[in-house]
C-alpha cells in the first residue's frame, strides 16, 4: 500500500488534512487537501514515456490558454516520482462541476460552450505538433478487430443480426473515406466527467492519458454520445439527447469548419463511439447498462434520418 503522505514530501507538501480516493477506471487517483484549503490530485501511472509525453502536451496547451491541469514539478524538477514499478504525478485540483450538475444553468448553453472548447482544443493540439509521441488510433480497425468481436460475445443471435447490419452500414459509409478524413492529435476520452464547468463556461479539460493520433471527428462524436451516459434514459430522453447534437455542432463549427466528408461521417462515427461505450460497460461487468446502451444503439440506427436533419438542416 502506498503512503501518500510520504510521496507528497517530494513536492514539499505537508500538513495534509484529507486524502480521498477518487473514482477512476483508468488510474488510481487521490484527492489531497491541505490545511490551507489548497487541493491537489495525486495519480498513479505505469508508463514513464506516456507521462513525459502527456506532461509536455498539457504544458503547451496551457500556454495556448486552454484550461488543462499542468503537472506540478517535484523538488527535483521532475514530472513524476517512482516507487517500485509505479510512477506518481501531482496535478492541481481544478474547480468546477459536471455538465448536468447545476439545474440553474441551461444544459444547451453548456453543450454549445463544450463545442467551442473542443474546437479550440483541436486547434491547440494541432499546433503542438507532438503526433509522433502518441499512438495511432485507427477507428475502423478498432471497430472490426476489437469492439465488435467482444460485444458479440455478450449478444443474442437476434442482437448479432442487428449488429451485423449496423457494422456493415458503418463500413459502407466511411471505410473508403477514412484515410482522407482530417487526422490530428485528439483527446480520445472526452466523456462527461473529463469536462468541468463554472456556470456556462468550460473551466477544465481533464485526463489526456488516452491522447492519440486519429480522426478529429471522433472527439466531437464521442463527447456527444457521452451526453447520453445516464442509466435512466428512455425514448423521450433519447429525442432530447439527439437535439443536443445541433448545439454541440454549432459551437464546434464556430471554431472549426467540418469538411463534407466529416459531415457525412458523423452518424457512423457516433455509432462507433456508442459501440465503444457498450463494450466498456461489458468489460466492467455492467451488463444491464450495456444492454440499455445497446437499445439506444438500435434506436439511433433506426433514427438516422433525424440525425441527418440536424447535420444538414
């Protein structure tokens, strides 16, 4: 067991009054609070090369004016400390709340602001020119050789037939165009709990651990599909959620103009993002949630015409 208090001495941090474990599937993270009221987040990581690449990236994004947590250097002027086979980084705690937290703020305005922020983030990531430091993320290969085979393991024969139709449709729509779609460094994990808000303004973009080189459209579609990540959604909620796409796109296209190929691919890339969430729920033994998302997938497939109306009003 790691002694957080001992680790924090490497950053000159003392007089800790609170250490709480944070919920995170990817990393072991702890919220640290000092007697001064200052807060930090201590993260345990496993790959030093990824740490260095991520730290350089967010440091540059911070200089570009994006609200990202920049790792705090140790007293030895390092991004991390090593204990046994693990590495630890310390980040400032960014204030803010999640998109659905404050009922006094209109969700639509936050979604519009999110679209603007993703556009600015993409501009910043493109300027960083760090593509070679991050892995390539080929979305079609990920679908065919990872997501779909794993989802089929949990599906009935009837579900598999419907999934076959969806995957075939996705392939026909974007596989031949995939390589000419705009590629760049992307965040790749813009779910609801990696975006913080203060009022209607985005106050934090968190967790660049999955950053990769891929199609920029993925971040937009993944963020959109994750607006659905509520376990109690129903058909009425699905229609409301579908309307959010317009607000997100309006904000994003204020900063970046999508190509026609990207506009034509929004439906397919969003379907892949939803398949990714389904597989993730199965992987963490949340079968009931996975089945609900699978129902949303089938609904989304059947309502493609409504999506196209939003994309091309």
